[in-house]
């Protein structure tokens, strides 16, 4: 496996492949001081690994050996750009998969085109922020592989149709922002479901508190996880994989769920085909916002006066109502003949109509000015309105912040954004969605107050600077101690320390620290293994993955019943995808997703199932078969 990148995702992905899937990894990173920041805990390891790699490579070349004789682990190659020479030196021509996770989309695309030319049978995983461009690049690279003789494995790779050890050559385009955004939104909002929406499948999980005395917990479709036994987490690792028995338990069996009294749960609430995505909203302002409320009342009053005058004229002159309305409008605009020789009532009504006409002119002028002003300011940033409360304050409108903003607006959650850079990526999205934005450095006094932090429900600190996020949360907690806060922190060890300290200092408030690379790395690693990872949801400081696979070739699934295939703490079959095929055995053809499979249903080779799995469980179930060593 070859991983190329310039930030923490590359290091996290390499550690995932090496530690969970037991793969030999070559990591290509920029020279020290030129690339993105690396997790603090891994800087010394990376430096020593790079030095050891140069020494071992020199020894092997001197002995006539090759890189394949290296011991399992991580090989580090330092290069400023993933050029053709660098990719060839990293072993792309012999690699099973290549992940390009640079922060720049253009760098990843250029390297992917080069790698596809070097090795048409290479499995490619790209990190791209632009979704539409990613779809076109995926199709282009798969077509290039087919034309070069790589085989028609594109659909297999994306659909997960390859069996164990199969050669599913494909290109997979992922976005760390899309993977992490739903988890960040769900963490910040109490009662918000954790949603995985990919490849037309919608999975919705919800975190539920322990039932009170006399209450019965709703199990949902199934229980995905048991939360930590105590809020203090005596193991001290805050729900990570090292939390021990008191930590969260993923994919528990029925006995464990029944015995877990006083624990919160994460249950599967919905599993279905997803509909069309929610619209992000049109660029223009809504019609109601063209005119102020006072102006709308003024116009309504004038219309009522005209109607009243027309009715009065009909009664006084015994005229036809339609003709009376016409005469009233002529009087209103002062283009009718004076009523010299008519009744007193008619003369009075004409004078009143002229007075109403005089009032109409400034109102129409105000309407025109307000409409022009609204269109002029539609492209400018809105300020937080007076009296705003119960909203979410979002810090940072970069890649992650923009995706989180879009998700919050799809859920109809009021948001106020804070951004220091007026040219940030998400500013255009905020204008289009008409979201209030406060321009300024969040560390400056008065910026969070302008975002109404004292009346907010939650704070999402998602800037690219750890110290900025931490300072913002600490200041917000000084203003409102019970504020729910979610921090994006670069290093996972630092995130644990911050989480522990904030939770101790503010025990009554919800605090969560999240590493985007920690949330995204499992999906990228699964794609490198050639499997379709639908998404991931965080369970405290652990991650639960969802994958779609075809049963054929997996001894743990094929020929077994659903009950026999379930392994507590590792994987669980959630549903059977029967769209477009008849599955027999009591399952009607074309039934779509069948989630309530009986435990006695026997999984067949052609069945496509949706799995929930832990990271290590998925590695054990779907990992590559050991490649035989070539004999000298």
C-alpha cells in the first residue's frame, strides 16, 4: 500500500493500514518543514522511520535485494511533489493500492493520472473536495484502466462485488469533509441522528439516554453500541479502544444489551434507500424578504382603503361594482373629471380618493427603494438579527466548516458563522444560504458576543488552528458554562487531553473533541482494501463502520445463517439488498432493503448485504488474503 499526503490524514491512514489491516505501507510525505503539520506524537516516529528507511534501503540495495524483503511496517519517503519519479520510487508499479490524500485537489488528480499510467491495475483512492469533479475523475480513471488492459473492475470496486482477495480494480473518490461533517453535526446537537447517506443508502442511528425507573428503552431496528458505563470513564481513555470494560461496547449481543443497565445506547433507527438530496436553497432572496413588515402593512392598508372607497361609491351612486372600482382608481390617480354637478356624497368620495392617492405615492417609492436595497444586499453578508437565540455558532468556513454549514441548514438549524478571512471557501455558501456571518478573528474581544454566543445552544469550533479552537471554547465557557461545545483538534492525543480537562472543569456541559482525520481514515482505509465503505459514525472516541459487500468468497458469511454470521464486537449483518433480483427463501424479488432478516436466513454467494463493523472486525472479515512470496 502506498499513501501520499501532506497532512494528518496521510499519517492516520498509514497507521490504520499498518495497525488494523496489517499491511506493508509506503508513506510519501513532504520533507520536514515543508508539508502540513503532523500529529505531535508521530513526529519523532516519522523522523526515525525515515532515517531507518534510508539505512535499510541502502543495505538491501547493497545485497541485491528489493523493497519486498522489508519487514512489515511503514516505509517513509520524503518528496515535495508526487512526481512520476517519486511514485515509481515508492513502488506504485508493484503496489496493490495508492491513496492520494493531499489537501490540494489538483495535486491529487495529477498524481492519479500519472499512477494510472504507471500501473493500470492499481486501485486508486483520491481525496477530492469537489464532488462533481470527483465523479468525472472516477469515471475517467476507470475507463483508462479498462483501455490499458486493467479489466472492467470499476463497478466491482465501487459496488463491493468482488469476493475475498478478488482483483477489484477501481477508482474511489472520497472527501474527508463529507465523511466527518455528519458526525460533527450530530455531536453538537442533542437529539440529532447520526446519518450515513452514500450510494443511495440511508442509515440513521440515534444516541439514547439510559431509561428511567419504570421506562422501557426503545431498541430501534437493532442496538449498535452501548455507551460508557460511567460518565467519568474510570479507565481514563474517554471511550477509546483502550477504555476497558467500562468503555463503549460496539455491536453487543442480546445478552450484553439486557445486562447493561444504566448505559446509554446507539440504536439503528432507519435503513432505507435515500431520496433526492435536500436543496441548498436558491441564490435570490425570498419574495417575503423584499419588503419590510411595516411596508407590507402600509400596502395592505391602502388596498383596504381602495376597496372601501369602491364599495362606498357603489352604494352612493347605485353604480355597477366593477365600474365603481374603475372610477375610484381614476380618482385615486387624479385623472378623472371633477364632480362639480354631482351629489355631495360623490364629491366627498372623490376627495377621499385623492387623499389616498397622495398617500400611495410615498409608499410605492419606499417599496421600490426597499426592493432595490434587498437585491443589492442579497450578495452581502447578513448580520445576526436581534433577539436570535437557540442557534449554533460555527467557527471557520473552510472545507470542513462549509460541509457542516450545509448539513445544519438542511436540518433547518439556525446558524451564525464566524470567519476571519472574507475570501474563505464557505463565504459564498453562506451568502447563498443567507446565513448570518460575523467577520473577525474569534480570539478578538467582542467577536463571539456579536455572534450571540450567550444565547446559543452549541459551539462548533472547526478552524484549522488548534489553539484558536481551544481559546474560543474556553472563552465561550466563561460566558456560558453550560454551553455544548465541539472542537476540531489536529492531534488525537491532544484531543483526549483537552476533552478530559474540559469535562472535569465543566461536568454539567457537553464537551466533545474530534479529529477529522480520525473520523475519515477508516473509510479511506476500507476503500484501499477494495471495499465499499458507506460511512462511519463516532461512538464516543471509537468509530463504527458501515460497508456493502457481496457474500461470495467470505467463509465467515457464505453458507451461514444471519445469526451464525453475527460476531459480537466485530461485525453484524444489518440488511439484505434485493433490488432488481429475486432472493427466494421468503424474500420477495425487488423488495429493496430487507432489514428484518430472520436469524435463520442462509446467506448465499450472490447476496449483497449491508454490514456494521468495528475497524478491526472489518479488517478481519474483508482483509486481503496473504500474498504468497515468490520463490527465489
